[in-house]
């Protein structure tokens, strides 16, 4: 008999692996920056090299973990909302059938560990993982939906993510412009 909860720990594993990948890259870049600014040698007088690297890794890992956990929460909410709006399934069979998408994220997160030297590689792996997961999600649910519901199921998350990213980008740009405008030149 198949246990439905067997894959329930995969999301936390994928979040930890993606967080570790981005934290390792961030640590390397911060250490380069500290070296270029001359701060690193001063830090070595108070802390060991291993202590500095470990502290940076833990802080960045925690920071990226919070970001990816928030993204996972938003993603799950958007996915379940799209199923609510466009699926006829009231019992949740569609939701349990797409639970295996977490395996795709674990594989993508494991692959990201091989690309910690390159931010482009990390970004490509993260985006490719999301695209493959979306394709799996649509493929798994397409037999139970008609064409109009399937289009709604695909474009609702795309619309929500586009809106969220646009709002954050606009707010960041406004903040940047206000900071630059307030500088005495």
C-alpha cells in the first residue's frame, strides 16, 4: 500500500538545498568583497577564518531559507487557489496527485549544489526547476480538465507571480529613486 505522506518532507529538503546553494555563492562573494575592501584581514584578528566562513554561511543560509520558505508558501497558496477556481475536484484528489512535484524540486535543488560557483547557473537551475514543475503539474491535471479550465489553471499562477514580481520591482525602484533623490549632490 502506498503511503501518501511519504514525500511530505521533500519540500523542506529542497528548500534547505536551494538555500545552501545560494548561501555558499553569497558567502564566496561577500568574502571577496571583504577582501577587496580590506575588512577581511581585520576580521581575522578577532575571529578564525573558519569562524568567519561558518558565521557567514549560517546567516546567509537562514536568510535564503526564509526567502524560499516564503516563496513556497505563496506558491502553495496560488496553486491551491487555482485548483479552487478551475478544478471540479472537490475531494482533493487533484492536489494529492500533484504532490510528487516535490521530487522535481529536490532533484533541482541537488543539481544546484553543483553550480554554486555561478549565479547564472543557480538562477537557470532554479527557473528550469520551476518550469519543469509547472509542466508536470499541468500534465498531471490535464486529463481531468477541459481546455478553458486548463488555460485558467496555467495562466492564473503566471498572472499572480507576474503581478507580485512587478509590484516588488516597482516598490524597489521607487525606494531607490527616493534614496538617490535625497542624496546631496
